[in-house]
C-alpha cells in the first residue's frame, strides 16, 4: 500500500505575549548558518528598532527594499536574491520577513526559490499581513500588471503575530487588514460576522483586536489545512477578491493605487450582491455589510467606460477555468459556494449595483 505525504508542511502560528522569547525560540527551532532580516523602508524605521537589540538577531544581516506595492516586482526580487548571494547565503540559511504583506509575499518567494529554497519566518507588522498575507503559504510578486501573478505555495516555518506593531499603523492600513477579517466573518459564523460589524475602528481596543485577530487567523488556518493548494474549499478565502483584484489592478494601472483591503471591501459589495441574486444570500445581511463598508471605506469612483477593462482584469483571475470567470459566492453567512460562473452581463450588473449603491 502506497503512503501519501503532504508536500506543504503546516506552519506554526504564534500569537505572541513575549516577542523576544517567541522569536528566539523560533530561530532556535530553525538551525542555520547565516541569518537575514528583510525589511522595507517603512519597517526599517518603525519596526526593526523593536527587535534589533534582541540577542538572537545580533549577527543578522539586514536587507532593505522599497516600500509599497509598486515594489512588489521582479526587480525587487532580483535585488533580494543578489543580496543573499553576495552575503554568502546557503541552502542552510534562514530569513526573517519583517513587514506587511508585500514584504512577507516577496520575501517568502525569494526564500522559497533561492537555491531551491531556504527556511523563513514571517513577522507581519500590518493587520492585513497578520490575518491574510503571512498565513497560508502563498508567496509571490506582481507581474505584467497583474496581482500575485508569479509565485509558489511555500509556508513559513513560523508566523509570529504581535499586535503591538499595529500601534504604528494609521487608520487606513488598519482598515485594510480589517476587510480581510470581515471576509473571514462572512465565511464563518453569524456571531463572528456580527461582532466584526460592531467593532469600533475609530476607537480601537487593541486587546479586543488581538482576540479578533487570533480568531481570524484560526479561521484561515482551518481552511488552509483542509486545502493547502487551493483546489477546493480554500477558494472560500477569495470572497470579494475576483472583483477586488480587478479594482486594485485598475487603480494601479491608472497611477492611483489603493490599499488591498479597500479593494477587497469594495469587491465584497459586488460579490454579496451577486450572491443575493444567484444563490439567495439574505438581503438584510448584504445591506448591513454594505453599510459598514460604505461608512468605513468610502468609494472607488469609476464609470461604465471602464467596465471592459475591469472585465479583462477578471479574466486573469486564478480561480478561472477554460475561459470562465469563477466566483466564490455565499448562500448565507458560512454557506460557501465555490466555482460559481458569471457571464459578462452578470458582471456588468454587479458593477452597476456597486455604482448605484455606493453613490459613485
């Protein structure tokens, strides 16, 4: 009888209460010859000083890359590879990615491909990275104007989550991450969805937020464990992302980039409406979610002349098959319907609804 093994190991996610001790233990659990820390220009100033004096990092070499999503590209990736090579990294080296989703995505991809793979640890410093980008093993870069077009499934050895880092974030970046938490609420339970809608993002209780973050990470971990390579139920994590990625790509192309979570929130508006039409998602819950998004995220303005370009971006979505644009829809909170096709007319209807309901 042939035994089968999972190619992708389960990463260890630690909700930190003592970052110094937790990081030291994680590094010790990953034997290495050389240690590297990847930061961007923002986290080098705001986050690196928090850990730089830890004894476990005294021999680490710091690699710095540009901040923001415009640097999530092949040129930055090559720069990281060159730094690793120039500093004598081997297959037995270890890299720590300290930053938001751009750093953990690109750093994870760099580590996973350098000398066919070195181990890495993620320390997410944004809410978006904590609940989404750094957990689940997806790594990659943007390419040819498309989000995360090139990458691999390759999990970090450890993900260390410490909400202390969030105190350095502005409200926009907190809201960006919160959109992914809202998505996790939509795919889990009515109780969790409801508590997320009630949380006051203007007067943040960081202790309460840490509890919500831990719950959100657990929701994603449970799904990833069932489907590490996104062949089935992991597509649940794409709610809001088919339209959201198109919004994000169009904004980037137009020279006015938007935060990922904002694009996802706007995408949720479209996709819950489509869920209501196609699989009967409750109208009252759609309206409650839409109102929360409208109050907290504002609106992306576009007109019907841009529908074709948005549709074209959606044709590149990774859930598609044989030229059919597939969505993950919701029959109810927690009732996930993957692989739901949409015609161009249905997508136009979604975009019309968005513009009418959001007032753009």
